[in-house]
C-alpha cells in the first residue's frame, strides 16, 4: 500500500505525521453525503447522553481494534451473515465478548435516511470511535474516509491473531509489529485500557493455582491487590477500577461472578481527566488488571515508556495515542471499487 506522509497540526496543538492511505482522504463524503460526519457526531452525542451507554467509548474502541487488527478496517467483524456457510469472525472466541454493535446500527440507520447506500460501515466505525474518544476527554485526531466494507469474514485469523489478555509481552510486541506498530506505538495503544470496564472473569484466572501452567497463581500479583480483587469480584455487579479491554477474552467459562466488573474511579464521560495516564500509573504500582497489561513492566523498553507516560499531565501519552490511532485507522484493505457499501452492517450484500 502506497503511503503519503502529510504533516498536520492536531487541534491540541501537537504536530504529528498523518499517514494518508491510497484511496482515502479527508471529507470523502463532501459531495455524496455532505452531512455524513455531522450525523455521526450527533448520533454519538445522543448515545453518550444515555446513562446505560456510558461505556460506549470503550466498547467501540475495542470493536474497532478487533476489526482493524485482522484484515484492516473493513467492518468484517460486524458480519453475522456472509451469504455463505463459513463461520463468521464475530463468533471467534476473542470476539464473543465484543459489544457496541448496536451503536453502529443506530448510526447506519440515520445515514441511510440521509443518503442511502453511500457511507460504509467501516467508515462509520472509525469516525464513531474517534468521536467517542474525543467526547470522553481523549485527544482529537484526523480521520481519512473512503473505506469499503468486506463481504468476507476471517474467523481463523481472529482466533489466532488477536493479542491475548494472558499473553506474554513478546507475543504482544510481535503481533503489533506484524501490523507495522513499533514498541512505543504498542504501549500507547494499550493505554486505551484507561477507559471502560472489564468483567472479573478475565481477571480471576490470575488467582488460580496453575496460571499459565506454572503451578501457581500469577506471580506478578501483589498480596494486597489479590485480596482486593477477591473482595470486589465476589460482589455481583460491584465496581472498581479499569477497562473494557482492547485485547481478547480468555474463553473461560462464565462463573457466578462473571457479572462483576472493575472500572476506573470515574466513568467514561466528557471529563478531560477521564482519558489520562492512570493506566500507566497503576502498572507502575503492580496493579494492572490483565496479565498482558502488567507485562508492560516485564520488558525494559516498554517499562521505560510506561514510566515516561507518568511524568507529565498526559500530554506525551495523548500525542502518541493520537498518532497510533491514525495509523490503526489507516490499516485499510478496501477502497475505490473494491468491496461494497453494506445497507445493513451485519449482512454482506449478495454478489450480482
């Protein structure tokens, strides 16, 4: 894929390199659907205004990651039907706990009223996620549009290529590097875990007697934190600290306490403090909820970057995160006449 590097200044005043992929451009729908981006922003605002949808930013961010990380941002993860007999990507174990599909459908419905068959589901995902991040106090970053939707789904790839919550640091770095992300970009992207919630079912395996087949509980957990986890996770629907994970589920059987959640001390809101460096600060104190998160402290280079992100008011992290999200959003495989523009984001159009 040919990449044109364009130097732009973000709204935050931070200058960054923005990669413009072939076939994508700013305001792609300027002529074909002039109000498209306004409609998407308006719908995102309506979603976040509803108390039951306060976790939408984390859900959409994770949904986008799971989509873009496989064959590029092509909305393949949204498919429930590919007009064939193959198992769809959405059914792969790492994707079974994904949420936020209804938000894409709500936005798509409004866009179809305005300009039928014009705006792709993949562009909706990328724009809606950016808007949610911004409205949650995260950084603004430009989004190029013009993506097309895939009529295929990639079950096997989703099963093998999504980083695991119990993965070692070398696994995560390797998988991100295959998509062109360097170590710093990987650490910045994992910082998305500073918003949202995570089910206790993804944390409790660390307390087991044979975690990672090592014959004991996770040795990186500290005693006081272990007791805190046990206490909070035994209370159904209790809340505490962290994340709707960017990484996949363990595929463990739901326990009686699988409806318990950890969440950050603040909710996903428009507060500027909601998108900060607390994720990294907790890693420094050995309080990462996912094993894969705490593994950032097990590597000299990633640990150095984690420490760097805790030294200021979040400016460096926000800058790096914005750059990495531009790069993530530009993992594109279909543009121009390739692929299709679905009318229903969960169903591929039948081939003519």
